[in-house]
């Protein structure tokens, strides 16, 4: 159970990663490119909030709880980094 708890942040990041690239691919293929930045932005906010909640709940000196918070912190950085692509790169270019 501790390993699953430590992986919570990575699970949130992986779900975000798959969702945003799936949405972008589907929307661009169907001609809905104008919706891509908004949906990816919303998914990024939700995933970042989930990672932040994991950090806040598990921040503790106990090793497995601390490791859970640290991994979720790294996942939060990755989530924000992926979300920034919406601002820097054209959606369906």
C-alpha cells in the first residue's frame, strides 16, 4: 500500500499527460482546435490541484508520507511544464 501511495503523484501526472495529448489529438483531427487550449488549461488546473492536495495531505516527517509529497511535488512540476505548452505552441500547428 505504501508504494501505491508514493505513486499517487505519478498517477495524477500520467492521467494528465494522456488526457491532454488525447484531447489535443482528437480535437485537432476533428477540426476543434479552438477548444484545445481551454480544455488543456482546465485539465492542467485540475491535475495541479490534485497534486497540490496530495502534497498537503502527505507532508510529514514520516518517510513514506514525505516521499509521497516529494514525488507529488515533482509530478506538479511536470504537470505545470506540460500545461505551459498550451501557451507557447499553436494547438494544431
